[in-house]
C-alpha cells in the first residue's frame, strides 16, 4: 500500500496511490496520515474501504506523514560513506536528531541557508514508526513496530555540522533539509528493507549509487537500538544513513548551489525531484 498526502503546504489531504495509478481520497476515513492514524489501525481500514473517491488533476505531494514527533538519524551507517568522511567505522550507531520542521514534500524546493558554503545531499531509507516502541528485546521485535518506509534526502550543511563546534544538529536542522516521500509504503510491499538500491543525481549526474545490504547496522537493529535510549512513537521518522558519493567526499565544487536540481530514488519507494533555491 502506498499512502500519501496531497495538496498545498499545510492543507494536505490523505490519499492512496492505487495499483492502477489513480489517486484515491482518504478524507472520509481519516483527517490525516499521522501517528494516531498509523497506531489506530488506519492502514487496515484503508484496505477494507471501497469504493474510494478519485482525486483528479495535478496535485502537489506533501510529506507522506504529518507532524512527526521526532526525526531520528543514524550517521556513518555505510562503510564507504564513513571512509569518504574520514571517520572510523562505528561500533554502535551514531545517533543525532533533525528538527521536525525540516520535513517537506518530496518535490519541494530545498533552500541553501544564508552564509552556507557546503550544503550537501544524502539519499536515505526512512523508517516510519507505527506503534510505540520502548526497550525492544532485539531486532526480531522491530518489524512489528514499523508502519512503512519512504525516501528521505537528509540535506546537510557540512561547515555548520563539522566546523562550527561539532554539533551535528546545527548542520542538519536548517529549513527544508528533509524532503520526504513521495509515499509511505507499507512493509508488505517493500519486503526485505536490506534489499533496496538507493540512487541520487545532481543536475543529471549520478552521485550516489548504493544498496541497503551494505548498511553497517540494519533497519531492525537500528529500531531496536534506538528503543533502548528513547521511546519511539507512532509517526516518528528514522533516517538510516547514506552510502558514498556525497559532496563532502568529492570536494567543494560538488556542493549544492541555487539553480541545481537533485533527484533521489529508492527501489519500490518512488522518486523525488527538488530544485535548489537560496534562503
């Protein structure tokens, strides 16, 4: 099942992408696709609902999850990315947070912050939590708390992140720094989360071409690990790391500038396209 939210910013309505490509309106079932919907059996209600009214005409895709309570991120989770960053391979997940208001639609404009010289891109598999998780006994319990998966572009300002006191959140929480979507795809359609290719292009040039099988810490391990340190709530988003090919590893000429275009794709999860503007 592919769940999404369509409409103007701040006024999105819930929708379903049908197998035949039609957009179906879920407004009669729920006010939004949020933590309460996910925790309250919303996807099961959608499966049982028929017929659903069709949405016609061009629409904007918003982030597929409304108002996530947390955006939790795992850094350096691919060996090739750790190497290009000049970092040692971590023995435990490297955890940081992004401000929740970084989350925008998959095709919305990404803004280079004022005084930025090193705005970077990162294709990542995002996990959306569907049930409260605390102190999970191990990875085998994690699958039961996952509502689905989406594409995330974990945009980062490397100077703010690494050269301004070493506080990663400063380089991760600028406005527009987390395009999410286009869809929230339920686990039954995704299958094994460690069997997904990830790709990212800048102005048509393939920069990142990785695979989730190369994660240091797998999806289920990450979810179980995080639950030891924080309560994961329905609607929370977890960004699970990026493969090699980011501008940090290429050089200064590779960083994003206004006027560039970024395209992001993950197998079975769709595609994003952002133009880059200036804050």
